[in-house]
C-alpha cells in the first residue's frame, strides 16, 4: 500500500509541476488517483471543486511524502493526510487516513482527522461515526497538544486532540440538527479548552446551539464569560462574533470586516450576520446572505457549510417555487436530505401526477403512490442525514405560459468519498404553474447504458 501511495503522490506532484508552466502556478485540474472531477456535492446538488493549491502547500505535501516514505509511522500517516487535504484534495486525504487506520486501528487521531475531512465533503453521517470512535478511543487519556498545520504568527498551538474531537463532533451534530447531542459535545469540549482561543471557538458554536434550542438564559450566561480583553492568537473573528451577539459590537461594524482578513474569517462574519438577521425575523435577508455565501470559493470552511445547512432549513420550510428551476433546486435538496415533506410540496397533489423511476418498472400514478415510492428510497417526514448525493446538469426549460417541459441529466453518487461509479441518465419533467407556484406533474428518469 505504501507503494500505491508513492505512485499516486508522484503522479500528483508531476501533474502539479508540469501544469505550473512559466507562471509557476499549479493547475487546479491536475490529475490524481481520485477519478471524480469534484471533491464534494453540496446539499443543493452543486459539484464543489477545490481551487489551485499554493506552491507552499505543494512543497509541504512533498516534504510530508518524503517523511512518510522513510517512516510510515502513525504521525506520518496523519501528516500525509493533512498535507493532502491542504491541497484541497479532501477525498484523497480520507483515503490516506483510511489506509492509516488499517495499520493503526486504535488511533483516535486518525479518526479525528478523517472525520474532519468527512465534514469538508458534507459526509456528516460518516464524520459523526469517526468522531464517536475517536472519543471512545481517547477516553481516559491525558491532554495531548495538537500541532498546527498552518501555524499562527506566534507559532504556538492553541488546541489539543481531545478538544478537536469534541469540537468537530459537536459541529457535525450541529450541521445535522441534532442539537441535543451537539450541546453535550460542546460541554465536553469546553472541559478541554485550556486557553482563551479554544474557549472562544467552543463558546461560539455552543452559544448558537443554546439560541437554537430556546435556552436564552443559559446562552446569556455563556456570553458573560466573554470579553474584549481575552488574549487570542488566532480566533479574533469568533471573538468579535460573540461580542456582536453580546451587543458590545454593532452589527454594521462587525460586518465591515478587517484589513488582511482571511477568507475563513470573512465567512465567520457572514454567517454571524445571517444568524443575526434570522433572529430578528428577517428570513429574506438571511436567505440572501446564505445564498451569497454558497457561491464562495472557500466552500470547505465551517461557516460556509453551516450557511448551507441554514439555507436548507429555510428552503425546506418555505421552498421557492417561483420558477421551474427554483422548484427543481428544492427537489434536488429533497433527495439529498431524504425529506418526504419537502417532496410533497413540489408535486401537484393530484391523481394525474405520474412518475417513471429509473430503478423500478411501471408507472407510479398519483401522490399517494409517489409518497410510497419515496419512502422506499428512505425518505421520511422532516428528512434525515444522508451521505448519498443527487444533482442535475444541463437543465433546459421550454415554457409556454403556465406549462413547462424541462430536460436535464441526473447524477447520483452513492459514495462521494470513494472511487465508486456515479449513476446517471436523462430525465424529463413536466411542470405546471398553479397560484404562482411551479409544481411537478410528471417525471421520467432513465439510466445511461452501462
């Protein structure tokens, strides 16, 4: 297996170097052993591609590979995975960690880092499983400082393995809307927060959870421990977000950002502003801001992923059906969260509604039959965490007043994290506008020939 990684890594290095050309900049489409042209698929069916890595990231990766080649220790498996992920190659990093776990099956650190990258590619169910295993393996062990892959200017790490396990576990629960378990994880995370940076980072997400669950008094008490005099090395944007929630920084001032701010820090501000708008009842403003965030290049940042989850909540509650494209965007989300209630809002509730599946023979007639068909695919009321992803491409809409015929190509990835094949084929939708809303009255799916 070591030789396989050596070959794959060599291919990656050569392709990056040969694609650099005179400019010295790597090509973002450089080859690797991962066959899929995307790193992740968003909840809304958007294929997510990483930007070109920096020359410094490539150099660090090469150094990690050399260290691994000399000594494939647990530490070097971890660093090879981390440096691979810093190239934006999250699925390759997951593969590295998976192979490392075959050699070191009791490594809480390998589970912790693989779980992190499952979050990056929106595989929340797998992330939770990894962090729960990491927590069990780390139980009873002493605090272990975790070295930073991208050190702060002081060169002083501000987190530890135990903190990171519970921090990321709590975040994964938060993204799947399991707020009870998210709260428990962040309570444990705070026990391992041994400096102001870690206290601020954990408190920020913990506060959001308490607000979401109606625990206003406890949320205020949590903020009473936060102040502008805290000594931070790297979590300034999180601190300012908390001070905005506390009312000590005006919303407009918080939203202006700061000179030299990173893309991640900008996303922290944008998500905080979106939540502030939600809490004042401005769902339209929050929705617009979250939609803007989802167009950002830094789609792997936690705040962008959280914005995606917030937007999914808003769409599920009040789907935009003002155009055929908007309705089909909500339909795509319904598949990626297996939400039976949302599906029901997007089809005409009539006996004349028909559906031809690519998986089952025969015509599905009427809403009741369509709901039964959806249940057979795992759809439930309110939806659930699902790691499969569906999306549409090549959408073509032919409309005449209140009727529309839509053709597209559908794709379904049953294992975004791995090399498995993507199922695909053509689809046709017949849609009608009723009371200003576009609803699906017929859908016909087919599979491409194998």
